[in-house]
C-alpha cells in the first residue's frame, strides 16, 4: 500500500483504464508521433480554417507600474472583423479576468483608404462593482502623398455599473450611478 499525505491507494483496488487507441495505438515512441504529424496535409487543413490573429499587450520594463495584461484573438469572417479578448491583472488567479472584451466591425478597403464601423463591448468589474459597456464608432482613413495616411476616429460610449450593495444596474446619467455616457474623437497622421 502506498500512502501520500491523506491519500491511500492499494494496488489491488485500482482498476485498469481502457484505451481504445484513438488511431494512435501503434505509436511506440516520439519519432512515430512526429512521423504522423509530417503526414498531415497542412495546406488542406488550413485552406478551410479561419485565420486567427493573436495580439497581447502587457507591462514593459521593471519600472513600469503594474498595468493589466490585454490579450485578443481576432479574425476576418466574410467581411466582418471579429475579436474577443480579456484584460487580466495580478488578481486574475483569485478573482478572474478584470474585463472581457468583444468587437465586431464592418471594414471596407479601397484605393483611397479604408472605412470601418465597429461595435465594441466590455463586461467585467471596476473595483467591487460590475461593469457593462458598449461603444460604437467609425474610423476613416485616407491615403495622401508619400505613404502618409490621415485618419479620423470617433466613438459614442455608454457604461453601466452594478451596485455591490443592491445588485441593481444603474443607468448612465442617473443620480448616484457609476455609469457614464460620452463621445470622443481623435485625428492624426501615420507614415
């Protein structure tokens, strides 16, 4: 009998686990697994698979204050830009992600530039209170001479907060609410 901490296990009491092979029961070592992977037709497997991009942003350098880590998976599906991600701070192990983010956008590329309209969502927490936010905004880009692009971003945003005491969602603009309503715009040049 083997004893580990509070767990005791008897060799006679353990029943064997059945294994049906899953088509890999003839593999005898790591070389056979590698050989099977080499036989996979990568072009055929990726031809119909959606192309996913992964973007991760986090604190840089030792002297930076602890900023949340942002990770996002994105793809373009039949003219729609789709993305989902999260923000995580050091408390993510105990409390879960700080915020979940999502984005759907219509993008039109043409010779003069690009136009897009995006709808973004945020679900998470702000301190002890719950947070629900929506944002809608266009982005216009125009190419001008020598590879310079001028852009204009705009957005309308609303956030509602859930009260930790009552559990009720407070609408933006009401008295005592932690929510917000706003519009913002920015413009600039890129090379």
